[in-house]
C-alpha cells in the first residue's frame, strides 16, 4: 500500500506571465497542489487552461522570457531557492517527464540506447556497462521486444507507440519519485493509447510513483487517477477525489466539460453540447471569476472578486458551488 501522508511534490502559488505584443499572458495565476507517493493526479481543462504550463513550471521549462514566481518543493527541498544548476540536477534525478509527441522528444540522429543512458551518465555517474544494462532493462520493462538488439536503432525505426514507450523508458532512467505525463497518449490511436496507459498504470504501481497525468480526455482521467484538478484560465477551479469530481461536480465549468462529452447511449442525431462563448482572454483577466462570462449562474458578485475555495477534500472556487442551472 502506498504512503499518501507525506507530499513528494508541492507547488505553492505558482505564477507565470509571458510578455506578448498584446500584453502579458497570465498562463498561471496562483496554483497550489500537493502530490503524495503512489498518487495519480489528473489535470484537465480546455486548451490554454494552463495544464502544460503548470507541468513546465514544475520541471523548470517555462519560456525564458516568462516571469515566474512561487515555490516547487521536491521531497521537502525548495527547488526555486536553489542555484539553477543544483535545481536542474535534482529535477533530472527525481522528476521524469513524458511529452505528447515522442518524435519531438527524441533526437532523430542518435540511437535510442544512447538517448536512454544520457541522463544516468550525467546524473547518476554510471559506467558505460551499467548504462547499457540499465537501457536494456528499461526497454524490457516498457515492452520493447529484443531490447538488447534495439539499442543501436534510431527513432524512425519504431512505430509511434514504440517511440512513446522509449520516451517512458527515458523518463524512468534515473528512478524518479515523480512522473509527469503531459498529453502522453494524444497522438496515438485508441488501441495503442490504452496499451500505453496500462503500461503507465503498471509502472506507477510497481514504483509507487507520484504522477501527474495531463489530458483533455475526461475518460482517461476518470479511469486512471485518484484525484482530479480542473483548470481554467491558469487557475485550479475544482479539486477533489476523481470519483467525487465526476459524479458530483461543484463548479459550473466542470459540469460544462462533462456535459460536452459525447454519449454512446444518446439517440441518433443528438446535437453535441458545447460550452457557450470563448475561452478567457489571458491578457485581459478581470478581478472576478474568469468563467463568469460563459456561466449560466453568474451574478454581478461573480465579476467583482475571484472566489476562494469552498469545501474541504473536494472544493471549488465558486460562490454557487453545488448549484445547477435551470
């Protein structure tokens, strides 16, 4: 049984502003979260809601032009207070990341064995023999057949699903405590997607990894996570145990997302539900709730101040938390 009493990863008041010709894009507006060993947290929301930016904030990969503030604590060590080189080594050692597009994550002109063993070489100081043995072991764990003979192969010699398995092997190369999967299955077909998700489930269980699963696919989040954080306009607007968030959503935005999911039991030619209006303009966020212009429950009070969380283990940033539109 995993110990979920002590946070492995904590994020406190994460903020990120990216300068543009139209003004600052407020990609993160103050995000807090914690993650325990063995816990899988799902991050959901529309494109531009801040999911990937939060993941990049944790691994220190926000754009160079961005202005950031806040804290990232890894096993109690505040990374943002350390010298950049020291923080980079700790992130490389204890945080593994799987990105959306494996062809972008892999170097097309470097054999995969060398790519998998690069981090263990610099972070763990392993010898050439140890690195080769580790690469073979990892490829075997992620389901690459005949792993020893594939070390000298290049990314283009593998299918999309196999390439994603290789990036998972790279993420696990230094035996991290935290795994971030940022839309790791979006570019794959449904059958391969399930295989990759099953593999991640197996590895999380075996290694007791604290995991952040970023996805726009609500079905993936519903079936694969313990807790869910719903993001909108750079903030978490609802958070709680996954079953509760999906069965009894408290924020109007969460209910709108769930209502927009196509239903297999709907009559033929049923019109798909959509969320009215457009996503919030991140260069012109007001003082109030960012979802208010699209919300059927919005009142003048909603546009005055951004609401504080309401609830305990399951909370939502909404003064109408729990109410439903007519």
